[in-house]
C-alpha cells in the first residue's frame, strides 16, 4: 500500500515524525508496527526495508512513524526517509504485532526507553479517545530532558486524567528493581508493558523477574537496531 506523506514534524533535536495518509481506510490496533519498503540509490548493507511502530492512534486514520536521526551516521534508509517531502510516497508492506492493550480496565505499567515510547503514544491516545485511561503508571527513561519525545502529549494527558502517573528518569539513573518498587507500590496487581532497546528491555525484564512478577504479566516490544539480535 502506498502511503502519502502529508506532514513532517520535528519532535526533538534529532527525532522526527512522518505522518502519512493511506489511500483508503486501514484498520490496526494501537501498539502495532509496519514493514516499510523505501527503494533508494546505493542502499547500504542494512537494505531498503525497515520496521517502525505506528506512533499515531488508529482513530486518527493516519499512519505516523517517529524515529531518531544520527545525522552523520544515518543508514542509507534513514537518509532516504529524511529526504522525503510532503506529497512523496513510501510503500508499506504489512501491519502486525501483539504489543497491544486488550484489557484497559486492568492496572497497567508502561516502561519506555527513549524512542520506545512510540507504541505507548499510540496506545495512550487511543485510550484517551475511548475514555479508558483508568490506572496507568508510565516510567519513561531518557538520556536527558531535551531528548524526551512527546512530552507535550504526556503533560496534557497527566493534567487531564487522574488515572495516569508519569515518572521520568534520566541517565545515569536506570529503571532497576529499586526504582520499580518505589514507583509501583502495587506491583503484583499490574500488567507490565516494556518497550525500548533490547538491552534495556532485557534488564527491566530481569528486574521484574527478581521481584517475582508473574511472567504472564510482562509484555515486551524490542527495538533492535537493524541486524541486531
Ligand atoms: C517491532 C519494532 C518496532 C520498531 N519501532 C521503531 C520506532 O517506532 N522508531 C524507531 O526509530 N525505530 C523502531 N524500530 C527500530 C528500527 O526498525 C530500526 O532498526 C532503527 O531505527 C535503526 O535504524 P537504522 O538501521 O536505519 O539505523 P540508524 O538509526 O540510521 O543508525 C543508528 C546508529 O546505530 C548504528 N547502527 C545501526 N544499526 C547498526 C548495525 N546493525 N550494526 C552496527 N551499527 C548499527 C548506526 O551507525 C548509527 O550510529 C523498531 C524495530 C522493531 C523490531
């Protein structure tokens, strides 16, 4: 399916969102991701396809990609994406993923590392639209305050809903056992959703297991770098 770029938005110093209009109605669940194909000249060995979470909520009927650019060291794919102008198109191959919230009435904890906030942005806006933000703790770790993506949305949601609490942490602080215990008092009553770089997700998962959180209550979304396992 060809998606037409309708807006390119700078979120932070090095993070940009690309908002696309699908040619017809597309349905998906908040938290899912898309495979994209972007043929370009001289692709590097990471190739011309990528996976990105849909960072926009389904009710908006537009598909948004949000990603970080490493300007000197961008992959050829990211260079090609960055050079897209409003009116240009990108090919999306398929939508999939199970990192979705099926039971919004349960007590939830979202733990995001950096750009790993993208599925939570989609999920939170969708829940807001359905008035289903009941009891959510978001722990959002970043390098520093300037690199926090979607801060305005998070501030707005925190003001609007009593049912959401947000704890920001910055390097070198880590989301470890102590921090989880301190931020989540009713830890055994909650479902945990973890999203971010592989190393961060694995270390938070280990911390939760050491705290004896039931594995069934831990859902994960890894953001590997291309080629990383
Ligand atoms: C389910 C899923 C959802 C995802 N959702 C998102 C999302 O919403 N937003 C997002 O930004 N990413 C997301 N990703 C990750 C995304 O697919 C890319 O892998 C990631 O953005 C890196 O892009 P890139 O390879 O173009 O490298 P770049 O971002 O251009 O490069 C990043 C830096 O890492 C280095 N680097 C990257 N890959 C390698 C490698 N294989 N070996 C050595 N060095 C490397 C580069 O030199 C550069 O310094 C998701 C991945 C998955 C699997």
